[in-house]
């Protein structure tokens, strides 16, 4: 990776400093969590901005490398890899917004003051426009041709909610104790497990969602 100074931490606050390698590792973690979680996670807009600044810095450094230097090819591949991860992360979020748009907007609307935002300003504008366009399309294509009592639609009921009971693979970053696991069948009972650091598990997403949000586990 190109040489660079330390950068401000993205979601941990302005006082934390990260090296470029730590910054990219944070992006990859956010990417995998977003890719494998059934719901839309908290937005990482500050992290995205820091990564974009790092890409610009790396490209500036690349311009100073002599032509034919093997380091230029290595640095170019690293830049392309980071661009891919960043694009895939943003694309995953947009796909979820398109699939879950009424629930995403309702969740953002109902969050308490001081709670982390789930949508960046750009994503919020996109979700509202997507909702408006969907309602216009449904009205013009179908609803206006129906009886008056059927010419309205509740988008929250029409669009399926994210399936929080789906199972996900995870790696434990920080040891967790007394995690309550819900029974899979009527014959089973609730039980408690400890998650050791570095261990990997297959668990119901709803059970470990708070741990994903806190960074204690990573989806894989």
C-alpha cells in the first residue's frame, strides 16, 4: 500500500487515528457485515469518505513512481482492489434500500434523537425518491383501474420485512459470555452459550445483531 499519514478514524470519533492498513481493514469488515446481514446496518459515511481520500492519496503517490517500476503495478492493483470493496459495499446498501425501502424509511423515521443514522443523506434522498416512484408506478399501472376502496396500498405491509431469523456465519472478535440462544423446536429450551475470541459459529442473526452493531463479532 502507498505510504500515507495516519487518518482520522471514521465511526469511532475524531480523536482516533488509524493507519491506512487499519482503515482498509475497517472497510472490509463493514463490507462483509453489510453483505451478509439480512437488514440494513448503520451507515459508515465517514469511513467511506476517509477511504476515498486514501484512494486519492495513493493515486497521487502513484504518479510519482517511475514508469516501469514494478511497485507501480502492485500499487495499481491495490487501488483497484480497494475500489472494488468500496463499490461492492455501497452497492449492497443500495440493493437493500431498493428491496426494503418502506421499512428502511420507517426505521430511520422512528429512531430516537442521538441514535446512529442508518441512512446517509444521499441514501435517504434515494429511498424517498424510490418510494415516491414506486407509488406513482403502482397507481398508474394498477391502482387507478381498481374499485375506489382498493386504490390505496400500505407499502409497509406490501413489502416483506428483512428476515432477522435467517442464519449467518460469524467470527468472534471479542469474547462474549451468556449469549441467550432461542430454541429451534418446541421440544428445545432456551440455553446460554459463551463465544470465545477467534471462534466461528452459525447462529440466528437476531441473536447476534447487537454484537454485529457493536463490532464484537464479524459476519463472514
